[in-house]
């Protein structure tokens, strides 16, 4: 969460990237997070008393 008085610190490497490079970096980070959480989510769902299919 960001408030109006917060100072946003952007690393230099991201400041120097073009819009296309930033989009690629976002996709790469998203895929990494999605892969890391897949096992944890499946384990939590397996322990639930109600079965959810997705």
C-alpha cells in the first residue's frame, strides 16, 4: 500500500529500461511467482474439507 507521503524508490536498472523491456520483465516475474506458488496452492486445496476444481 502506498500513501501520498511515501517516497517511491525505483532501482536504476528499471529506470533505464524501455517500455518493452519492462513488459518482458513483468511477464518473467509473473511466471516465476506463478510457478513458485503452484505447489503450495495445490497442497492447501488438498487439505480443505471442500473440494475445489480449477
